[in-house]
């Protein structure tokens, strides 16, 4: 069976259309989404509508939860050392996107689960505990097992950090556990501007990279009615390798470490 998992679209219609074209070529039997559908892009409503029309099942991302449970943004912001002006801008943009989405779309977002299990696969946006916090590619095997081991599935998939990777770790019950990050459709942070998604072909993972017209999307964003859209577009125009912390990628400044059992776990917090 061939399964595609598409995550972190962030309202980027240009990248999404390119990924849809690639999906027609790879012809998966099933497509799932990893959340973060609408915010920070030029077409939040169109992305949500397309996902609904396509009938893709998926999970709740942190920027989705800003709409389904607005207090989650305040909970996260209260832990952050970022300047208040940044959070004021995020709130303003979230409010504008919420108004564009309307209550019907927000009600649909509210139905998204935090975890989706599909046979041997468990899908989360960031971690089982929270759609806001997850480990990065540099995490140790022990850290990954502590976070994702309780899901007890041979394949664990998540998004959130906008940097794809594939790791195999040991698990006490199921022996080997495959941990895969999908990367992101919009705004990859790994030095490669192309959109990214995961393809599982009989459980064998491959990360698909898809070219799209980044400048076209930046122009659409600048022309959109989203507050601070010109600022977002200018920030996004920086080389992806150097643009690791735009306004919607909240890294460890907010909560650099948390305790998992007796281990300290460094976390990444992104859009």
C-alpha cells in the first residue's frame, strides 16, 4: 500500500498545487494531512476547503489549534521570551485568518484529532502531548523513544519543524520503530526551498521534494489582506537555510527544555 502524508501547508496555494500535481504522478492509495493548514499563507480558506473536498483525514496542528482553542496561543506565548510586539503581531494575524475562515471552517478544524492511527502508522503534528512542541532532527534515540514510544506503532510520522528526516530507533515492545518527519509543503527550513512531503511505499519511506514558484507565492502574500503580510513575505524571502526563525517558527526561546522522566528534552516550537 502506498500512503502519502502532507503536512504544514500554511495557506500556501502555490506550493500545494505543485504537491497535488506530484501526487497525481505518485498515485498513493491514501493521503493524510499533518495539520497546520491555513495560517501565514496567501489562501487560508482555499486550502481548508480543498482538504475538506479531497476528504483527506489528518491531525490538528498548532496553528490550527489557535483557531479551535484560542487560549492555546496565550498558553504558549506566556512561556515565551520573545518580545511582546511579536506576539501582538501573531495575535493580529491569527484574528484576521480566523475571520477569513469563518465559523464553519473553524468548526471543522475543531474536529481534527491530535493523533491519527492508520494500521501500523501513528500520525501527530508535533508530539502526542502537544501540537506545539516536538524534538528536532538532532534529538537522541532515547529522546525520540520517550516521546513517541507510547504510541506503540512501528511507524511514527510528524511534521511541525519544517525539516524532514528518517530515523530507526529501538523500542522495547516492537523492537524497531521508524520515526519520520515529513518536512513541510510551505517554507522548508533545511536549505531546500522545495515543498516536501512523505511517501510510504509498503512502509518504505521516501521524502518527495517538489519545485514551486516561491516568488509567486510571496507576491500573492504581499498582495493579500493578511495583517503584516509584507513583513512575512520579506522574512520568507530570506534564504531558507538562514531563515530558521521567522515569526511563526517559535523555537526553544519559549520553553528551551522540559522534563521527560529523568531526561531533559530540548524542544523545537514551530509553525
